[in-house]
C-alpha cells in the first residue's frame, strides 16, 4: 500500500488523522482515481468523478453495490484539501469492493508525489516498449502484476515510461499515461477502446479540435514508429511530456512546434481551471460530513 501523506485522510464519510490510521487499504483489489491538486484546487474534479462511476459501471458494480459511501464525494475531497497543509500534491481516491459485502469502502488521501523536472520537458524522455496490455482498459483498476513487471523493466532499461504493445503489434497506451504521435503535421492517438480514457487525453483532444490542430484517432503499430516525426505522453503528473526516444527510435519532440503548441494550450487550460475554481473560497457550501475526533 502507498503510505498516505498529509495530516488527514478519509474513509467513507469520516476524517481520520493519518498518524492514527493503521488499516491496510487493498489497492490490488480496487478502482481508483489520482487527481492533481495545484494551489489547493483539484484539477478536473468533475471529470475524475465521472470516470470513477464509469469504472464502476464497466465492472458491473454500480447496480450491485450500495453506493452510499460515495455520496457527496466531491464535498469530501474538497474538505480533505482544506484539512491538509499540502496544496500542491496528488490526491488518490480508492474504492474497494472485493470484501464479500454489498457496501463499498471509499478512501481519500494525499500520496507522495513527484513531477518531471523542467529539463525533461526541454529534452524529452526515453521510453521502451512492453508487450502486454491491461484488462478492461477503459476502467481504472489497479493491476499489481502488470505494474510490477513494467516497473522492473523500466529500472533495467533506465527509461521513464513503457508503451504497451498487444499481441497484434498495436501500441495502445503507456503503463501510466496516454500516448500521441506526430507524422506529416497530423497528431495520432490510439482508439478509445484500446486505452484508459485519460482526463488529460480528453482535454488534449478537445484543445486540438478547438484550435484546428489536425489529429486522427487511429490504430498505431510498432512498425509505424520509424516514420513518426515526434511523440508525447499525457497524464495527471507529467501533463504533456515530449518523448525523446522509443526503444532505438529517436525524435526531436521537445522542439516540435506542434507539440510545443499543445503543451502551451494545456498549461493555459490548467491556469484557467485554477482561476475559475472558487469553491474552496466558500467551504461552508460543501455538504457536511462526519469527522473522527
């Protein structure tokens, strides 16, 4: 289990001091979301909560379990931020359901977080290919075996991320990110059915549509890598991060004008999100929840 950071966490509708919490949270049997909190604002909170319910639906849990522990989850998240001193950190929501009961347990806590340093964006990062895929790619479910195998390979190869390749040679996504490729001025990304529908991925697609950046959702094969002009990954922590290398294929992604434009647009979107989210200025408007004394 990831050791919670911060002073307070919550379980269902109860807030508990982290120092007094001794329960084991079964991450390997859970649905989860990771939100990035910047200046005390949970980025794209509505979208994350919507995806959480999509995961429940995909796994056929929404109609089979008592969802009372998820009632006013937004209010609980916002209060958790207010109760902690961490204002620039990732926040994790875990929903466990494999306990033989009809009720779901919902946990929320800050996690130790690290973000790519500035020079990674200036040079790009190295990635590898890993032949394997996630089960139920549209559902954000913790898969310990795949995660551990990928983590071991990344250490061996001294790489930042691994792009998953299925048995047909199709590149679907990163082990913890979505991936985009650039060729002849057009941005390509794998189809929705093959990937986790990342919040950052969806925002990038919207931004490209709004700003007339040519893009296509298309199947990308391992053999296509040779003809690409660049690539980048997206995710909660890395945001828009250029790829310098995929295995032995080298790209000048960090200097590509289209990729730089997309990164600029996304950074501006985050700034707008932070500016427009005024809810934490009025914490009393969030619903009341119980607190463990």
